[in-house]
C-alpha cells in the first residue's frame, strides 16, 4: 500500500504478504531501517526496532 514519498521521490509504503506486515518483519530482523519521520504513528515498527537492538540485530 502506497503511503507517501520521501524527499528523494522514492515511494514509502506498507507491505503485506499473507497477512504478515513485512515492514515490521524486516525491521525486527535488522534488514531495514525505521524512519520515524515517515512512520510517526507506527508503534509496531518502533517496537520491532527495540527488539532488533535488544537482540543485537544489525542493519545488513
């Protein structure tokens, strides 16, 4: 689902597959960043980032 564009014109959105919120999964596993500016109300992404840091997952 398309949500916004970033300052470089890239699409910012939410991705789901078979009911799984892929944005959250990627952040929790350390495969992507969570940018608060584009997802201020995404508590799930904030919690996923905290879990990744706690489990010492790194952005790869």
